[in-house]
């Protein structure tokens, strides 16, 4: 399924809907105001918190933590230390394993793959003609909320660089 995501997720207090490819409201991005670190909640269409994303403070490499509704960390997104030929991010899953993020991060044409190289999500600006937006296509059976949160983290971290 494809989702339409607006860029600049971390505008202060900015709340907006992520829509599915049929234009239905699927997730609400609830930006938190007056926080020392960038924080937002991703809520389902019924208003339930699905994940919370927080920028980690005091790290050598920029990183963002994705937590479930109970506050348990489910993943950490950070830039890889040595990537001479292209931008690459790694997603460390709390349950074990990693996801790889690679491609053209600035122009929003990249993919998220599991450890075996299977594509879980494809992110592209090319699918939509709406200014300041991009699409996230998520593979069947993949964790939609987690992958949308990863895309948001990569968007924020790449912009900070």
C-alpha cells in the first residue's frame, strides 16, 4: 500500500494526516511542542498512539528512537559510520536484527530492506505531484507504522546533515 507523507515532519506543533493511496486518513502525526528534542507521536485513524519517535540526545552520531505505545524502544535509526559512496542509515531492531536504508535520501528515492535484502518499503517523491510530499510504498505484511516512522526519521536526519 502507498501512503502520502508531507515533508518537514518536525515543524513545531505541526499536526497532519498521512493518507493512503485512496485519500483516506490513515495516521495522524502529532508533533510535540516545547520539547528539547524533536518528538512526535504517530496515531492511527482512531487516535490511538501507535509509535512515538524521539531524537536521542548526546550521541556521537545523530540517532532517533522509535518506541511503542508503552514506551518500550522497538528500533533506533542512525547513520552508519563509514559510507563513502552513498548515504546509508541502519535501523537496529530491539528484538534483534537490522534494517538497511539506502538510496538517494536528499531527493527521496530510497528503500528500506531487511537483513536478507528483501525490500520492505520504497520511498519516492515521483509518485505524487503534491509539493513538499513523498510516497511510502510498504510491502504486504510489513509493519506499516514502524516503516512510516523509519521514513520520518531518515527524512529528519538527512535534512539535519
